[in-house]
């Protein structure tokens, strides 16, 4: 028996070394952790239980039968993050470059299926060179199996992808179907086709970074939800994100102990909105002063900066926050902002996370670039997302809420549960100047008359009272009481029950 135990320990040691010490050293030289080191940082100490450590590929072509390494390029299993169950797979670049074989795919699928059965998030750590070419169609079949599980798991369990090295070809589509994607700066990149293929097909010369680096996807394409400085920061922040999320769609958001009084007043909010309606202010200040202990996990901070999305807590329970940001493009809704917020709202609705919306929106972005890019359809995504959401929805209008953008931003008309306004709110079809120029166009040659008409319009419409008289605003509140009023509203909505008509699925304007 002693010999058998020693033999097992030796086999485990062989599997843990992956592609060998030289390749591990090469990984470290690039500033990257190994697959197993990443899991150690991500999970609670000693909690990882590994599956399929001894699995090997079954390919016999191109001399592959002589090249077999236990684990076959991916480490899979489960563990805990702050005591809560998660499933994880971590691609091992030291073994065949982390490339995907049929056996490699089967390991990932096993973890995905276990996560759904047991109602726990799945986290994928990507560092791989794509399909294992020697396996041909078997490798492609393996990708499709993973994709299928991604689709079936969507809206059932949270799925998170972290790109920590190369991620190309078929490897990019699995992350694309997960709920959140994060990258590591300088060491990771993702694209469908690499620089060599791009040059051959289009004659365009690009580097890995300019084609698919974190600077591209976190700022320009919006493919990823954040970029971190190194492996350690990325994994630490994923631990933080998991703390906000329920384990599955069967659970309510987690609640943590909090020492921040629900009725805490913030006197500084009474002067947050500047007297000049065209002067910007930082909406993030409002968010951090309203949520518990100023703790706000922002999603896609570098993309679509005119809208803010992220997770906070009220009375210890997770809320999803969406807010127009006047500091960027005056908080206008454009294609990027609409896409970003719509996906976030739908995630929150999938996982029973209440939505808190702060509104200061002058409308939709005008111009040919936006119209040619399909702003109508992209803007409709956000409208659709808010309208179909059945979770508790609390909305606070701080300043401008103009035109169709007022409707879109979780208005009472889209089944907003509790809709508040600050005294500084302006709810109207458009700004006073534009409205007067249309209504009184015959008086355009008389500046004095136009000024008087503008003043009249502002007095009659550029305030929250008209909407309040019609019941579209539930109350006009003092800014310093915003946290208290939101907390009280969420308490009343704790047992909210609302369902949409039966359907196979909706047809959101993609």
C-alpha cells in the first residue's frame, strides 16, 4: 500500500509540473503566473479540489502519441471564494501552449455542467494558443461543446472570463458569451485572426497589442469589462466581484454585514448639481456617497464613459447601479453607452439584482456617425432591457431628463417601481432654448421676445413638478436624503412579484 501511495504522489507531482520547469520559468519571465498559481491566488487557501488531473489527449497523428502530459493543458475543479462555492478552469500555456484538444474540452465541459447542476459561478482563466491543429475537427467539436454549455448556462449561473495571455480563434467566442470579460494589460490579447493572417488578407500590418490588446478592447471595442495591471490584481478583483453576485438565478443577492447607517445623510449632495445647467459634475461622487461605505465595483470604466455601470450595496445587499455621467459628453446616450448599459441591466435582471438608476441625460447623441452606426437599434436595446426587467427598480432624476432618453432611463412608464426627482430636475421634451426656437420660430428675429419665452418655458416645464402632478414622479426629495429614500424603497420592494407574459424568449433588437 505504501508503494501505491508513493506512486500516486509521484504522478500528482508530474502533473503539477505541467510542461516542465523551463516553460514555467518562461511564463514567469513574461510576468505571468502559471495556471495553478493563478488558481491559488483566486481561491481561498486550501479550498481547491481538482478534477481530471490525469487526463491525456487521445491524438495519434503527427507523432502526438509520443507527447502526452497529464492534465492536457487545462487545470479544472472547484473551490471557494470567501467561503462561497465556485467552479474554475485555468488554461496552462506550458502544456502545448494551452491549445484545445478534445480531451481538454471535455474537462472544461465537465466543470461547466457541474456548475449549472450545483448552482455556482464558473470562472475561466484563459492563456492559450487556440485549437490544437493536430486534432483537426475533434478540436473544433470540443470548442462547440464548450460554446453550447456557455449558451445553456447563460442567465442560470454567473460566467466570468479572465484573459491572461493569448486568446485567439475559437478561444475568443467562449469568453464572448460569458457575462463579464476582463484582461491583463500588456500580457494578454484576444482576436479572431492574428496579425499574420490580417497582413495576408488585408495587407494591414498590426501588432498583437494594436489588434487585440487590453487598450483596444477595454477602451474602443467594449469587448471586455475591465483591464488590470497584472495577474495578481486581476484575480484579486475577480474575488471582489464574486462577492457581489448571487451563486445562481435561484438565489437572491448576497448580504454582508454593514456598519453604514441606512439613513445616513450627505449634506454635500445638496450642492452637487451646479447652478449653471451646462456645467458638468461627477456622478460617481453621488454613487459613492449613496452606496454602503463608498464601495462601488465599476464595470467597463474606460468604455462608454458617458454612462456608469457597476455594483454597490445598500444595507449590505447588492444593487446594480446605472447612471448618466455629465463629465463625459454631458451624459448623452450614444451607441456605446446604450450597449454597455443594456447588457448590464439584463445581467442584473437575470440574477435578481435590484437596479438603482441616477438620471441626468440631455437626450440621444445626434449626428451621422451615430445614425449610420445604428443608434436607433442600439438605443432600443437599453429601452428594451429596462422595460423587460422585473427586478426592483428605483430611479432618481438629479438634473436633465429630456426627450426619449427620459423614457429610456428606467422611467415610471417602463415599470419603474419608485421614481424620485431632486428639486434641480428638469423633465421635458427638450431643453428650453431648443423648444422655444421651434415653438416660437416666427419670433426668431426678436432676441428679447425669445429670451422671455425661454424664461417662461423654464418656469413652466424645466422642473420636476409637472411630472410629479401627473404621478410620473413619486416624490421630489432632498438630495441629502437620497440614500435613506433608496434604502426605504428597496425594503418595500424586497418581496416584489412581477412576471412577463409567457414566451419562448424575447427578440431584443440586437
